[in-house]
C-alpha cells in the first residue's frame, strides 16, 4: 500500500495533468458506455420472452407479382398453423386503435387485434388475470381485452381489482381479463407499420368465417414459435412446402406466393441498426482520439520526468520497478476516470431514451452488467494505450541514456510515438468530419425533395372509429364532418385518406388496365393504392394533370360505378404516356367486381417515403364509411394552429362520443419522419467537432514539445542570424507534413468505410468529393492555427538565455 500512496502523492503534485487526464477519460468512457447501452438494448440483448431465439416474424411474398413482402390473409394463417410440422404455434396481429368511452371523456387507446394462439406464441404469462380463452377468440364469442402494464399504471393506478373493470369500445363492453408485464408492450408489433405507436390493449380479432375464405385479404402480421431444435432454414422450407401445396389447391389466389421468414428480433430492429452502429463507431473513434491525446500528455509528462526516472535507475531500481511505479499512477487515473465515466453514463440514460425515442425497445434501456463490463474493458485498453506504451518508451530513454542526457529534452527525432499518435488523431478526425458532411448533405437533400404537394397550412387528425362498427353509421358521420370542416371560415379544403404521404404504408396491389398489353404478368400491373376524398387532394394542392377530381363523397351505392384517379408515373409506365382518362381498370385480386373508371391524373406524390422514387399509384375515390379510421386533412388560409379549437368543436358536434387525436400539422409530421436522419447528422457533427478540437490540442502539445526539444538548436541559429520568419515556416512545415499524412490516412479509411455508409445517404455517393474536400480544408485550417502559436513562440526564443541555460 505504501507504493500506491506514493503514486497518489505523485498525482496530487501534478494537479493540471491529473485533472486533465481524468476529465478526458471520464467524458470518453461515459459517452461510449452510454451509447453501448443503447446498442446493447436495441440490437444485441435477447427479446424478453422465453426462448426468444425460437420466435420468427412471418410474411407472405410473391416476387413475380412485385410483392417482396406482404401481410398474411387470415385463412392462410390458419392453414399454415394447421399444416406445418416445425412450429408449436403460429399467430397474427394487426393494429387497430380504439376509442374507449367507459370514462367521462372518450379516450384513444393503441390497440392490437390478435388471432388465436397469439399469447401462446410469445409464451408470456400476465402479471394479473389471464389471456384469452378459445371461446373469446372465435367469431361471436364473449368480448374480452388484455391491457398493458403502462395503461394499468397510468389510468387505473395499479388497482388490483382491475379484472372486474370493463372498456366500452364501439358501444360494446369488453371485460378486462388480464394485465401483461411492462416489457411485453413494444412500440410497434406490426413490423410493416413504421408509424405504429405503443400497444395499450389487446383484443381478439374474432375473424368471421366468410373472411377466412377471402384469401386475398392480407392484413395480419405473422409471428411463430419454432419447435425446440428446429433451425430457421428448416422452418422456412417447411412453410414453403405448405404454401406450395396451397398454391395447387387454390391456384387463383395462392399460386406463385411463398413465405418470407426472419428472426423476430431482426424484424423488429428493421433498418435501425446501421445508423446506430455508425454513431457507435463514431463514439468509439472519439474515445480512441481521447486515449491518444492522453497518451501524448502522458508521454510529455514522462519526458519532463526523465531526470527523476534516471535517478531511480542510478540508485539501483530496475526498469520493471520504474515502469511499475508509473503504471500505479496510470491505474489510479484509469480507475477514477472509469468510475466517473460510468456515473455520468448512468445519469445520462434518460436523455438518451428521449434522443433515440424512435428506436425499438428503447423503453428497456438501462445500465446492466454488460455496460459495466464494457466500461471496465474500455478502461483497461485505455490504460494500456495511454499508460504502458509511453511508460516503456520513456523509461527506455532514461535507462539507456546517461543522467545528463536524461535531464535534457530529447531530440525531435525521438518523438516518433507522439507523432504517430497525433497523425492517428487527424486521420480519425478526417473520417468523422467527412461522415458528418455526408450526413448533413444527405439530410439537406431529404428536406429539399419535391414532395409533389404543398404541406404548408394543413392540419391532420383522426376521429376514433373501429373496423367492426356499423358502416351505415360511420358513412354519414364522415360526410357531415367533412362538410362542417369546409364551412369553417378560413378553411379552403378538407378531405380524408387512408394513409398520408411518406407515412411508410406501401400498399401494393395488382390491376388490369383496359387496352393495355396482356403479355406481361398475364396483363396485371403492380401499383400502390390510396383511398381519397376529393377535398383531400385539393387540400394538399396536388397538381391535376388531366381529367377531373374525384366526385363528392357519397354513401356506398352498387349502382354507381367506382371512380379512380392515377398518378403521372402510372401513365408513363403502363400507358406509355397516352391518355388514360375514361379508360377502365380492374383489381386482379377482386376479379368479380365491376370495372372502375379513371376520371383524372395527378402529379407524382411521395407516397412511399421521402427518399423513394415515384411509383405507379391508383387513387380510389372514397365512399363514406369504406375506410372507418382515415386521416382527415384541412387546408387553412392562415396559420393552421389557430383553427385547432374550431376543428375540435366541429368534431365534437359531428361525433360527440368519438375521440379526436393525432391533431397536428403535416409539416410537423414530415419533420418527425426526418428526426432520425437529423439526429444522426447532428450527433456525428458533434463528435466530429469534438474530435477536431482534441486533435488540435494534441497537435498543439506535440509542436510545443518539439519546440522545447529544439530550443538549443533554435537559439544557436538565432544567434547566427537566422530569419525568424523562416523558423516559423520550418515549424509550420513540419506540422503540415504531419497533418498531410493524417489526412491521407483518413481518406484511406473513408474509402474502406464506404460500403457501410452507402445505404445511409440520399442524393449523394459515399465518396462525395465536396464533403471530403471540406473536411480536409477545415482540418488543415484548424491544425495550422494549433501549430502557429508554438511556431511564433519558437521565433521569439532569446538565444542568449537559451545558451546560458544549456
């Protein structure tokens, strides 16, 4: 313990060095540990269900019909469950938010309709009550509901008598039979619905027999639990064989379709992993820069202590003993830095949860043993890099040289290690700066995409309605509501749609166009679909290219032919630019329905995503009640937020027992869709600026040390009449060579990283010359400023004082 006390006293005698190293280590380890916790929670930690590796997400797929991923028809889901040999159970679910009127005011709840065996697949028991019985899952059975832990706490105050309560949904009572654990309610269980919110209530789908026979009605998101010992490849082959047999049995609807399967954890993660790993890589590089900077400080500190180290050697200390004494100091610094970093990471987790709120499973974020182990590992690596290597290097100089040589500053040529560390810092900083530039330009491109419509001055909202309600009641309500909205002073247009643009709902169907070629795909044409009322497209100010708008919203009438509009891309791809107004189309999946007339053509709207290319779309003219829960859109003459109160009053008068929710501007909704690219660009930019500052500090420290090492040489040259400007240029030239080497090494790293970056940028390539050139120029300017002060100091050296000191 006496040796450790000596090490602590040695650190206390150098407070500037000690505090500087502690601050750098604490921040570097804190940021890395915190972001590691995010990556571990979202990507690596197993799903919180029994035997999670046996859970898979299931989809239908038909590449021949441009349906690479599709939801599952309820009848086919039952066939898969009945005929397979590799699953213990297969089930499905679809999102359906519901309005509960059991309280004083209508309340909107995030709902999930589930098929039989749903809770059996996950193998999770409720914390109170039970899950659904077979009677409750069949059509016409008793109405029951299972609620989430969050709803139980928030609305019912964890009342243990919750099992005796009821929800009123669509005028019908649903008995609450169970409460699921906290971790069971994900942000979105329907993997194909990017905009889905958290699940608060589970309700049996109770699919009627006639719908089980409609094999084209695909709306279930499937999930299955494989039998013990079954691999995903074997399960996929088994279900593919089942689906092939179904294709032979039902050739009109099942032939050409197969199965797509992936681990449930991978399906829930989606595309979130790549940007998250990019940020984690940036943070890891920042820690590397921090460690190299601390190593430079340690090496400089040890160089200044060479006389002390040489004295220890001269009185009999071995090199191992000298290195051990130095490493005790390093170990104390590393331990204190790790403890402080872990504490900072722990308290920052709530901030990270808000920052990454759009990531799956972020609600499970916590500091566990993995994060603690990571902090320890990072500390050990840091201690070796910034402690052991400089200690061995410095003690080697002290032992190999004489006491006199050890007391002097070593020559600049002996600074190869510190030069290498600074060059590495510059290379890593170059990568971060170029990456930040790429993401910033990509985000700029995303925010300046031509959307095909005008989102300004528009409000959107929902009015609660369920799919199993009487459509004869919903249709007139929608008519009255849109009519009342249009009569509000200052409202220019109002309408409704099934999905808003860029919402991620890529609905795909097959149609047959009158007069088109029948040689390709047996005459069918893949298209996207939206259901719209006439005022909706006018509210978005979508350009009318040809023909007319949809007719006014009316109630269903079999004697009135359905009308449609199409987009410009549809005309280009399937009509080769020829006029389609007045022609008819049929839906391939509903061949018995009468043909529908195309009444108009609009411009291309970014329906699928902001960064997705234009796709052929058919806009079905809506009839009242056909889509019970649409998005309502209102265009106003002034600030749309000033119309919020009037819109609420209109909804209350038209539908007093229905909740209005999701009220906001379309501008805000589009901005929310870009939250992740914006956050990625900001975070990487922050890391890049931090890295650049650290690299500049490292370069400044190196150049200062080099100037001090050459004081005698510079003093002699000054005494002999050397030009101070040439001395400044000499010092800056040495720094410039080092910076150039670092920038070139950074370019090599950028070239190696381009495959990982390609899918994260939009409108530019991963080797964008402007971003790379801007990063190199900025880094060169900052490095020049960092080296200029030591260069000026060299030119100001007094040769007489220097020679006297020598």
